[in-house]
C-alpha cells in the first residue's frame, strides 16, 4: 500500500511541474485536465504526507527513549509515543479508505421507484410512508424532490410512485435503500387488532446525462394521454401525460405529474435514460440478472432488507443486523444512522476484499 501511495505522491508532484511548462500553461484544455487530476489526488497526498510526518515523529520519540532520558521525561515521552501511534493508526485507516475504488455514480442525482408489494391497501399505505420518509430525508439534506409518475389509491396510498432526487451525494446515500422493505403493524382499518405484514419495493437508479446515453429517436414510440388521478383544473382535461417506449429493449417510462406536455416528456426521457444507463452498466459488468429486479425482488414477505415493526418500535436492517428503536423518527426522515452504518459495512467489505 505504501508503494502505491508513494506513486500517487510522485504523480501529484509531476503534475505540478507539468502545469508550469509553457506548452501546457498556454493550452487551457490540457491545463484544466491536469488541474482536475491533481485536485483528485490532493486529499490523499496530504494524508500521506501527514502519515510520513507522524512516522518520523514516532522514530524520533522512540530514539529519545532509547537514549535513556531523565526519569521525569520518560513518562512524557511514552505518552507522546502512544498518542503518535494512535494518530498514525487513524491516518492509515483514512488512507486505506481513500484507496478504495470510487463508485463512478457517487455524485449523480437519483431516480427512485417505490411500489406496493404484498399486502394490498396496507402495502400501498406503506409505500406512501416510505415516500414521505425519503422526502423528509431529502429535505434535511436540502435536496430537491420532484414526482415523475404516481398511481395513488383512494385512501392515500401509492401502488407506485417514481420520483427524482436532486442534490450533492443523493445517489451515493440513497443507493443503500434499494430492496424490499417490510412493515409489521395493525392497520387502522383492522377492527380485530390483528398484526399485518406488508411490503413495498424500492429501486434506486443513478440519473444519466444526455451525452452518456445516445438514444435514436426512431427507436422511440411516444403516446400522449390525459393524466389520471387528482390534479388541477386542467390535469384531467388536457392531453399532457407522456408514455415513452424504447422499442429495442421494451423499457417504458411514463410521466403525468406536470401540467405541461413538454415537461412530462423531459422527465420521462430522464427516467428512460436512467434505466438504459443502468442496463448498460449491468452489461459491462457481465451481470446475469437484471439490476432493477435484484434491487426490488418480487415483493414477497420473505424477501427483505429492512423491517419496520410498529408494536416493538423497532427498525431492523437485516443486511448488517442493526436494530434501532426510534421508528417514528426514522419514518420522519432521520436515516443518517442507518445509512452511515451501511456505508461503513460496505467499506469494511471492500477493505477485506482488497486486503489493503
């Protein structure tokens, strides 16, 4: 690992020398490219220099102890040596994490899809609870949420809802939410007080840029229709809703939330690009199963990544065996503890695999 860090430091220093050369400094495009590469290495080089400085201080302090210090100085030197070694371990852990492969989708916005699974109307109500939870979480992060398409039930649940989350780090945080979520509670409509178990499925896709996914207009079939469900005065009277079908793959994207046909078409295209981008990434990774299907499963009660148990005020994430007892606050968008634990677990797994 230290050899790799030394190579990174040398490249960083090489970039500094390249950027002051006349043929580079007068070429804005190349200068910008080199500056971006150097900026991407800056943090890790700073940590490595700190690690080397701490290692040198450890050697010097150890040498002082070996030289038989005065008795009243030995204790101070040992305390300083202990502090330095702890600092070195901390820096080393940060360096290991810095060297882990970066997810190329980390900085992207996210498109989320929540669908009611097993449980009928109660599952639809749970899907609405999840949408509210993610909306509150996004609000806490100062992200923007825009509904793209939804199918709402008469009592306020969602058979399905597709929405966009825009903000720094949105996909990198929300990607841990994909899978089957299970709820255990007594529905308000249950006269006998019997506990029900229902599910909702969550898929999280990284949003793709137009330039990343080339779509042939001849491969698209567009249908326009009147929006369904509750809305404004014109939402059910004007043909504003858009359904786009990508003929080669059969992927369909629908948007009917906006009053403008143009805005609905723009949002539907964003969903289509995200799904095609996701499909292309899976192809490149030689995956044999559909990513969105692996994310959301079939919605069966036995398939679950997390359980929300109301009688016990308990939320359990089964992937990392973490149980928390503040269910109302979690459903109100306080997801940081869960997501940070999942991210830490993923980092530990990557460290084990790479054996840094």
